[in-house]
C-alpha cells in the first residue's frame, strides 16, 4: 500500500468519532467500476452521520469552504491544484448547517498539491482550491465531530 494512502487511512481512524466504530460495524464495499464512474462526475461514494467518502473531481477553482464539523482528509489521485488553507475567509456566508462559503482567503498558506499528496484540513479551517489548471481527482474522507465556533 502506498505510504500516502496509509497515512490517510490512519488519520481517518485517529480522527473518527467513536460512534464510527460501533460494536457491530457494517462493512461497505464499493466495486471498482462504481468508483471509477463516480470519479468521472465527482460525487459521494458513502455518506453516514459521522463519516463521508467522496470521489471528488474538480475542473475549476471553487469558493472558499469552512466546515464547522467535518475534518477533511484528501488524497490526490490525478492532477494538481493550488490550495490555500488557513487565514481569514472573505465574504463568508452560511450556505447550509455548519457550512460556510466565501470569495477568497486573506493570509493563509498557499501550496501546490499534486498526485500522491495527502492533506488533512481540520474542521473550522478555511480552504480554497484557488487554481485548478486541469482536472483534479481526489478522495475526500470527511470525519464529523462537534462544531467549532464560526470564523
């Protein structure tokens, strides 16, 4: 198993709420054909109350995101992007329960991410795919915890 995948799995386990590992857990199997088809459009593969796994596809920059309850563990499969994390979200608005979106980030750390990279973004931290020069595909594992205070 490639080291970044192992790191992503360990981070997910370490960050997962204890309810994600109940006494009688249910195994979820998603066949490769379904995973491949989901990456072609970008969509969730699994959504539980405290754990989500998304087959994410991004072709353009997006809005700044702040998840009040979800820690994101990202594993880049293909492509590259400029990701800005931290700092202060500009023009932030609540778009759904515990979800904020904004137009940009002031300050923060800018880094180029690429195939094989793992990024762990704790809940409450602004993040923004500022530049996406070509399609970017990545697994996004979202581990839900208690909400943080709004930025």
